[in-house]
C-alpha cells in the first residue's frame, strides 16, 4: 500500500511499529530514499513470532529504530506517551543535533499531558493527535479495547 500511494503522493510517510519484529526490515526496505517516518510502540495483540511480548524489548527496539532514522537524517514523528522512551528520544535528538524541522513528538489528546508540557518546555515541537470525523467513536473504542491502560490515562485527565 505504501509503495503504491507514495508513488502518487510525495507527502506520504511510513509508520514503524516498534513492537513488530519486521519493523527493521520495513525501514531498511527504503534505505537510500529520503523518507518521513513515524515511530510508535504499537498496541494490538499479536503472536510471539510477529511481535515482541515484553515492554522493555519494545522500548529498546523503538530507541534503536529512532537512532537509525536520526542518523540517516530523515524526518521523524516520535509517537509516544512513555516517559522513558521520550527521554531516550531527547538524548538522541541532542546527540544528533536535530532541529525542529527534523523531529516532532506526537501524543494523543488527554494522555500524557504532563509529559507533553515537559517536552514543550524543553523546546520540542509536539503534535497533538485528536480523533475526529464520523468514525471517531468507533476508532477510539477500538484503541481502548486494544490497550485498556489508556482508559486510566483518560480518566485521570478527566478528573484533573
């Protein structure tokens, strides 16, 4: 799908889900091509041979993917609410002397508000993701079913 759409539209990027074992091969498939990436953890349950089952393995893969992307000089959206991942990303941004035109953090509205404020205070661009449109409710419910921990984050923000 990516190959077909990106052949017709220049503003299409590739999302890498760090929990998927194939993320490295997906990234290296486009080696030598100027790309826009979005790196996220991924939330859906997958079999062991498809996805890493341990959160720490996903965090390490996220950081390794991000480092490879930054080293190659690509643009990247860092989609995370995980503070450990965010601070590792910040370390890499400094190490590779990235500008605001090379990276941005991306976060879902209502989740990780304090982390978002910290990232913005540190001078990083942050894009807030807001589900909308006729299917926003179905999409949001699917996300909540796939990752019930999000419910806790949303409830905390509602009571603040």
